[in-house]
C-alpha cells in the first residue's frame, strides 16, 4: 500500500543509491543474513520509526523491522530503539537513508518537546513554520507533532497570512484583509486570515478588519503584554520572533495563544543514533 511519505522516501533512496551501492555489491554476499540494531547514543524523543521501516520495505519487502519504542517516546543513551533483520546487503543499502530520517525527525521532536514542556502550565501552543528543508516539509512537520507541537499552515495554500510585504503591496492592512475576504468568497474557501503586526499601532486596524489571528512580530515582552490586553480575546494571538528556551516561559505567560518557532526545523540538530549489524 502506498504511504503518504513514499515520494519523499523514494527521492532520498534515489539520491543515495542511484545505479547501485557498489561497495555492498562488491563486498557482501547476496544471501548473507544479518540483524541490525538501532542504538540511541544520546537521550531524546524518538520519531520516524514508521518511515525508517518503510525505507527498508521499499528496498526489500522481506526485511523485518521491529520497534522497541513508539514515536514520541523518550529514549535514554545506550538503549536500542529498533532492529532490522534479513539480507545484509538490503540492510546496508537502506542504512544511511533510514538513519537520516530517524535522526532528523528525532532531533526536531526532541527540541520541540523541550519547548512544549516549558510552557505546559499555560494555554500557549508551540507552532512550527514553513522554514523546513526543501522537499522534507511533511516529515519535518510530522516531527513537530511527535514532539508535542502544532502545525501552523502547511504551505501557501491553506491559510491567509498577511505579512509586511503583502501590506506594502496592498497599501494597508485594511486593503489586504478585504482582498483576502473577497478571494475567500470568490473561491468558496474557509481558511482563516492572519495578520502580522509589527507595531502596537497595527493591532487596532487588524482588529477592526476582523482578523482571525494577529501575529506579534518581534514584540518585546512588555509590548506583547500590552497587545494581549488590547486584543482582549477578540481574536487569537501568535507570538513570533526572537524565541528561545530561555524566554519561552515568559512569552507564554503573557497570554498569547500560539508561539511560532522557525528554528525547530530550519536549524536542526540531529539526535545521535547508529546502526550496528551482526551476521546471523
């Protein structure tokens, strides 16, 4: 059965294998059997196990992949998280691609979870952005979900987000929101309209237009509090810009509904995992 991640996985395999793994073809006997175990070399949140399994299945559907954890569960350093058994040559062909997905997804999930845990006493939710690796948006956003975060829009097609350049092009926030409303009606769409506010003065105009969400772009904590008070529940509020693990708690405690963080996906630190095989 086709998996929604198959295109991404197949592209990754094609990129790595092309006409063949010449080292494995030269060195590894065709019918040699092996068992490989995935080792966590550091503590973190594991994600991407089903994708790793799919990598091996697309290479050789006789390979057997067994999970020792589920996506979203925490592993300790030195623990095995999964194993793969079958032809050694097939395992070696898929090793790097499977690890690439596992390490990246687990790294994003681990970082996301750190932010989520720091604000769990508030109503705020951690959002991702479109700052994903080209071609990996589905897996990057999956990783954020695994870590406990929430996906913002998946692309330019599923939400209106009026940013500074749109406002410049339209002439005003009012003009931009009105144009989005007319487009929604014309195309019979039901997407929310979000407006980026660069200054406190932008908020009243965005509210008067009936924006569904106001994004506070690079606001200081003091101005963020003032903005939340001024909005007073009339629409949802998103904080964006200059967010880190040191200030996330204070940002969440201002009363915002969402906090978007680009570096969850644009500056990924992979979780350290490895695969070691033994001949059966």
